[in-house]
């Protein structure tokens, strides 16, 4: 097998040492062997899967993806394969299947999602199309070039496949189903009952997930959900993530004159909404990046001593990331990335008023808009967090409306803002000391000689609270893909090494007892 | 003729009274009669002119406009029609023509410009296109609807034509050339030698105007330049403007991470350029709208007693405008519009970072940009004024660059801003007591029963200092268009009444001796 760098004496030697050090289980070694012999078939099937458009907005495309997954499952001998549908027509279904193991004392559900983010074709690199998977010699930003798929089935770890959802999250589907295939065909037995749940609406906000979970409550009973989504740690090490941040948004629009004005004829007499908005936003954080909104950091449930300890053991990537991102200062000086994502956050996703660049004109714009993104940690309630921001805006002297201001409102108020709050959801965190979590960590350790990183929470958001709410389920996230995969953006990709290592990861969890 | 409100007994009566009161000259009445009979032809020619795209950035389009104007001039018997070109190829030329009158003791040059501001089609009202002129029953913001051009040639004063440059400043070109046409065809004689100068680069900053004026110095000798640009007074009265503000711009871009980041995974750790920019902009003004930049209001040459007296006699439109614009507070409480435009100003023309609305994504943008517009009054120097702002930005801890930051700069500086200063020009003011100015005021008074307003300066900017510098010329601005014309923005329009009254205004100046 050849998905690391080109083999060399040094490589073979270090592989040998790592296997000794990590006490890799015979099971994992069998799976690895199977991958080595079947890399070609796996990649070929994966390319077919990636070639199916899966933009969340197009239900017909998503049905094709669901059918493809059902076939993958049936081919592998998975039973009770079916679509779990919402009551509304046209909603992408979840794909379900199961393997019931006699004598198993526990049940795991493996989760991934098969829908993808929208694609702006103009942003992808020349020659790349989101749904024509192409193999590259390494990452494009590292100078990689397109290469043919190898006829000898030998893949190198640093090669990448570029396509929408190559990482997010068809990689999760493929890692799970290939792991089961490798396990069965290597003569191994699952250590638990296995259930498979592949969602089709994650990138559209999982709007019908609650209904699907509620409807299939009994089918979906388990001891643990394993969520295969998100990237491994920036250090390249495997990680287990115990929680996610919650998320919600506020859309703000400041209103000034009814129409854009000539900035000469009315400049410094008529109010400028861009300046009003800038002044408002500037009151929300101090110069050290701390949010100054009253009570913003209240409600937070502190990390437990175990979680705090785990966080301290996460290797720091701050300097590496600063270098990669070309920044020399962080927003909250003295706060590490790990600490920052364990705090509620306020971010400006977008700002717009008038025009800049070639389209700029000499105007006082009529309105100025911003989108605020509020990430939440355990203890925050998304409605309460929105309310804190709204109260702050009110305290700055703004009259708040939910629609275009009326003539009457314009007459009565000097500072008018429209606030359109979006729906949101809260954070979720699974406690680290559950016995089944301990078993899972032990299983994962058999796949790697390196430290497995334990993250109390990841920075991103997933509606994992739904599993708790509807099924009383425990969830834990086990990512497989590289951190620089460009998920949600142009040139999404997966590193081949991560693709194969992800199969081992999932396999190790399936055989654990 | 029917370009006021629908005729009524009251209207006819008031028209009669106004003619008596204002002692309108027979010349002006002949011109009015001519307009009445030829409204249809004039509007039809004007619509053709407006249908020619004239965005300042596109020299090929501007050439077509120049050719159209030359034809208009030739058709009217204007002599020596020619293009005055800059030495650089592709620069929109000025269009020149003249009428030399035996025995005339003075020479007037009539100025307007034919290029227009950029167009963002998405911002125009549904169904409107910038270069497809459409007639409306009144202003859109007053509930006007599209109506066909009348087959009987009868136009009402409150109707409007919507198109880019309908007011700014093809209206100036049309008012001047139609006035000459009306005058000649009514058997009147010009009282002065008339020269015509239509610029094609005004909205692009008149970058080559100096060269054109210098090159054609002797051709352009005159006693007075009449600048037909900008709107009449908001009270609806005619006005004469003795000066203009200067203008210059600074384009700002704050740089944060090299690429947009997932706002969950890096939120509140990676710097947010939109917040950095908002904080910077908020330091530029206090809560009373006063610019807090060091020395910003220095250098200003105070109004003379005559100018101050004229300013005091300008009817206040503050309450009317607040009502019209739907604002209840002005930027500098206690400062009138008239006072405000006699101060240097700082305005945000545009703000942009990430996306808002439907295109918003959960990102920390990589950059945030703003355009600052600095208006200048007599005494300000545009380079010095820019420098004050740049020094202020530096004092806020920013590292200033003129291009994309290098890796080295990214490593060394936490707050990086690119500043791209644009060229600019200074303010200009013509003294009120020149004899030819007094004659001009007397001529104007023959066109209206109402007070003609004398404005020491207008809020807008024109590079009038160039005429003084290169030709030692006097300039005076005589606007024709309605104040609510949306110039420089979407839905630009001209009120039909103003279109026709502008012709009378220009005609009265051409026949004055």
C-alpha cells in the first residue's frame, strides 16, 4: 500500500516502528491490508459518487445520491436499507441501514451527510469543475498539478482529489461504508450492532431532521452516535470532538435618507448610514477583541476539569495557523485558538453600503447592512444571546424595527435599524467520562502511534442537540478529512492519505466491543 | 405649452400675474413659445441622446456621445464645431463650437459635461434600465408610474424622464443647445459672442481638462464661463452659485487573513477586517458628527461679509428636506445645510466586506473596504486634506501600504491597511460684485417672478479652479435640474418642468447684452 509519501527505507522503517509503538490491533492491520489491495476500486467508486451533483437546493440530484448510497450499502450486505423521509415532499431523505450482531451488547450509529454546499463555478480554479473529480499531485496551493488516476492502483498520501463534497461530507459516507466492507471481507466481525444514517439536508440547515428522528425513534436507538464530519486537527493528528458550538445570526440594516444622496450637496448634513453602522459595530468589541455587550459571556457552563485538561493537551497550532493565514496578531491577544472557540463569539460575516472600487459613486448611501454571526457555547441560549445584542443596539439609541421604517417612524426617530433575527440552535457537549467513550478512545488509539486529540468542542456548528432532544442520544464527532480541504468554498478537496486513514478510523470503531 | 401642472383657471391667472410681476422680457416669452411648439421634437432628440451609454470608464461610448453633440450643434448652425482632444489616446474629448456676433462686446462660454457616473443595474427599480429613457407620471418615490411619450406633444411639468445623466449633465448640454435653437428660430440675436464647451471626462475627475484648456487657451478666451451643472435650489427657486467645493477620495482596504475563514472554526481568534474597519471609521467623527481628525477644519478661508449676507438670505430648506428625505436628525445637530456645505466634509461613499443578504456566508472575510469622500472649501488643499486623514489612520496603529501586503508585511504588522488616494482638486469661489455677474443676475430675473438665490458655494464639486488657473477665467454656475434627481445613483431622472425652464434660463443669458 502506498498512500503515504513514496516508499523508502526510512518510510518502511518508521512504519514498522510506529506499528510497534502504537500496538496496532490485528484488526486494524487487516483493514489496512485490505485498503492497500483495493485502493483502486474504492477510489473509482468514490469518483463516481463525487460526480453526482449534490447541491442542497436541488432535491432531484440528492435523490440520485441517496440511490447511489443505497446501492453501496446493499452491495456490502448491509440490511434493512431504506430511505427515512420527511412528511413534506421533495425533502432529501436520510438513508438508513443496519447490521445486527448476535451477542452484541451495544449499538453504534454512524452518521455522515451526502448533500453539499452551493457551487460558484467562477471561483473554482481554471479547468476544475465541482462535479468532475480530478486527481492532483498535491494541494493546488502547494503547487500541485492534475495527474491521471494511476493504472497500477498505487496512491500516494499527499495526492488530492478535487470536487465538491470530496471532504464535506461524502468522505464520511465513504469512510464508513468502506470500513464495513474492509472489515467483513477481512473476516472480522463487528463488535457492536451497527446502524448507518446518512443525512441529505445538513447544508440546508437540517430543517427536517427533528421530524425524521422523532418518526424513527425506535429504529434509531443506540448507545452512541459517531458523527463523521469536519476536519482532523490542524497538526495532522486524529481528534475526537465532544461538542459543537451553537449558531445564530442577526441581519442589521441602518436607515438614513429615503434615497441615496449626492455626497457633496448633502455631505455632513444628512446622516450617513455607513458611519452610523460603523459606530454601532465599534461599540460591540473593545480594542482587545472582547465583546462589550452586557452579559455576553454570562450563562457559559465552564469546562469540567477533564475537559479543561484535554484542552490543555491539544497541541498548539496558533503559530502554524498565523503563518498559514498571514496574520501576526489575533483578535483577542493572549487567547489561544482552543480557548477562543470555547467562548461565545460575535463576528461580522458581511458589511455593505453603497459601493466600493470601480462601482463607487459620490453618494451618501440610503442604508448600510451587516450580518452578525453569533456562535454559542454550552449554557448559551440562542434567543437570549440574540436578545443581548438587540438590547445593546437599543442602548446605543437606536429605534428597532423588523421591517422598512414607516414615514411616521422616520419622523420620530433619528437612528433607525431593522433587525432580522434568523433561527438558530444551541451548543451541545458530550461528557468525556462515559464508559463507551473510553472504549472508543482506546479503539482509536490502535490506529495511530500519535496522540489522539480530545477536543471539548469544535469551532463549527452542527445541530447535534437534536439527537439528544429527540432520541436522548449521546453523540461524538470523529472527523477524517484534512483541515485544508476548502470545505464550503471553491476547490474543495480531500487528501488521499486522509481518505484511507479515515477508513481505518471508522473500522477500528466498528470492531471495538 | 403644458409643462407645468394641468392648466386651470388658477394656473392661467397666476401665470399672467407672474409675467406682470417679473417683467419677463419679450425675448424670454418668445423662447417659451418656441419650446411650447417644439416640446415633442426636443424630448425626442433628448431621449435619443440619453439612450447613448456614457459611463465615464468607456471611451468608445463617449465618442458616440461626442459625435451626437457635434451633430446637434451643426444642425443648429453653430460654427467651428470640433473636438478638443488630450494628447493621450482614448481620452474622451471636449466638444467645442462658437457663434461670433458682430458688435458683441463680451464673450460667454457655456459649459456642461456629457459623461455619466457608473451604473449598477441591480440597484435600479424593476423595469428601469439606465440607458432606456422612460417617461413617468411623476417621481417614482412620489408614486409615479411609467407612461407612454404623449403623441400630442403636450408634456406636464411634474412628469419625469428616468435615465442615467438625464439630469447630470446631459440636461446641461440640452438646455444650452435648445436655448440657442429657440433663440435663433424665434428671430432673436445673441447679445454676446457664444462659445460652447462640453466636457467628456467630468465624472472621471477631469484629469485631462488642464491639458485641453492649456492647449486651446486662445480659442477659449471669454468674459465669463456659465457652468450648467448641479440642481436648482431645493425650494424650487432658481439659483446662481459662485463657487464649488473641492473633492478628493481615499480608498481604504483593511487586510486580515489571506483567505476567508470559517467563522465557527476561527471566530474571535482570527482578526475580522470588517470590525477593524468599523472601529477605524468610528474614530473619525464624534457623536455630533464633527470630524475628529487633527486639524481637519483648519485652513478654511471664511466667507466675505457679502457672501455671508447672501447665505443668510437663502431660504431655509432644512425642514422641507428632512421631511422629503425621511430623516429626523441631521449629522451635526444645530448646523444648517447652508453652513454644512461651507465646511470641509468627510463621508463614507461605500463599505464592503464579505456578503450580506442571500449571498451571506459564515465567514470571516479576508478584507474590508471603504471609500472616503473628502469635500473641500476655499483654503483647503486636497493633498494636505488627504494627508490629515492618512496621519489619523496611522495614529490608530495601522501600517499603511499602497498595494497588497507582502508576506513580510503580514508577519510584521497586526493592523494593515492599503490606502489608494485618488487625485483631487481644490474649491473655487468667484466674487459676487463683478459687473458681468450683475448683468447675468438681471437677465435671470427676467425668467422668474421669484427671488433668484445667490449661493456662495454649492455642495457639489467641479474642477472650476482649472479655468482660473489656465485661462484666468471667471466662472459662475447656473443650474437647471430638479434637486431630487438621484444624480450619481440609481433611478436618475429629470423633471420635465425643469428641462423646459432650463432652456429659458440659458436663453435669457444668451440674449443679455
